């Protein structure tokens, strides 16, 4: 019963995390008349404060000393910070300039871009269904480029920046809160310097927009950290395959908001392009779930074989007939690691919009 309650709580945390990432387009327009760069700078500054308080409460500071003694890791953190700056800044600009639908597309195609980068940069081998999914996604981009009369550069930049961010994060191998703290620490001084420069020029909106506007700008730290905390709570309670399915909630919500709330246009060719993307994601999810079932079945066969061969306790195992270790189920798609809005994601990562 306790296990079921934990999984139910994890599911709610996951829905909460991806739901917040999906609804974040409602928040950025409240920042006007602040520009995208000013909003981004406030997000960096206030996020460090919020995450710092969270780490203080849970007393997780040992990683700081270890990180400082590893120059290569520090360099990767700096790269991750630079890439997420592009992702966050472009996403805020897109939302506040009537491009919510195209921004949502970036997080829809992110899993496909992540897989393509795995092949090109890491030499990973794809299963046939994954090749078909990637090819279908490429066709979708071509259709959308024809429909827009230009490449969907907002979507592509968001997808590639977030996929790159996920790749770097995988090499850094740090927890969500710790990683976000390190990245925002790298960005803190440049962001604060930019805000002070705006203030000196009389162009800052933090106080000029009134007290409520200042509160909203400060709340960008909470908007960044809250879904990250929920994601972390979900990740330890539900299978990776469940998180892989939940990740699509964020771009679905963003897409729906773009059409129903912001009333953005969706001509037939755009529907055709999005339909191809959804078909590619369906193939990807089906293939991953099928692979997960096969993996579990293989694990069960190995366990039975071990139980037959070793009637007593298996070395390294707590119970008779059990096999030490575990086999993880394949996720239905890249799961974003915290940080990033995204909205939706990449392997073992959580979005960040």
C-alpha cells in the first residue's frame, strides 16, 4: 500500500512539474513592459537566491568544494549555463512576441533532435522505428518551413539548445538543484551587472513598473525552481517510462495555450507539420514501450534461470532465488532534466522554459 501511495504521489508531482512548465507561457506576458533580456537577467539572479535557500534548507553544500576542484566540470557547467541562457531568453522572447505555438514545437521535436545528436556525436545505433521517427520529424520540419515561408528557427534553436544542454548535463552528472545553483552562479554576475547598467541608464522596469511588477520579476526565481523541485520528487517515486510519457504534457499545454488563449494562427500546412511531429513521437513512444516490455521480460527470465540454478540465496542478493542488480525500463522518450523550461525534454533531464 505504501508503494502505491508513493507512486501516486510521484505521479502527482510529475504532473505538477510538467503542468507548471506547460502553463509558464501565461506568466511571461505579465512581465511587460520589461524586455526579454531584462526578464532573463532577473530570472538568473532570483533563481540563484531561491535555489540557494532550498539547498540551505536541505543542507546540501558538499558538492561545492568538489566542483571547485574539478576545472573540467566547471567548464562544462559554464557551457551549460551559456546554452540555457540562449534557450531561456529565446523562449521568453517567443512567448511575448506571439510565437507560443512555434515555441511549443521546439519542445515537441526535442526528443527527436536528442536522438539525432546521439547518433551524430556519440555514435549511438538506432532501432528501425527510431530511424523512421527521426525521418518523419525531418519531413515535418520541411513541411513547416514551407508553411512558414522560412525555417522554423525558433523551434529549431529551442530544440537544439535544449538537446545540447541535456548532453552537457549528462556529462556533468549533478543533481537538479545543485546543477541549477552552479549554472545560475556562473550567470549571476553578468546578469546583475546588466540590471545595474539598465538602472544607471534609467531603463530598468523593476521599480519603475510599480511594486507589483517588482514582485513578479522576483517571482521568476520561484517559477524556475518550483517545477524543478516537483520533478525531483517525481523522479525518485515513479518509473522513468512514466516520466517519459509525462514530459509531453508541457508542449501539449503550450500548444493549446497558443491556439486557444493567445489565438495564434494555425493554417492547414502548419497542422500538417505538427501532425507529422506527433506521428514521429507516437512511433518513438511505441518503440520505447515495446523495448521496455522486452527488457522486463528478459529480466524475469534471467531471474527464473538464476532461481533454478541457485536454489539458495544468490551471492549479493537479499532473498533466495533473486538476482542482484536491476534492469531499468527504457523511457518512452527523452526525459528532460531539471532546468530548463520546456518544457519537455531529453534523456534524464528536466525541461526549462
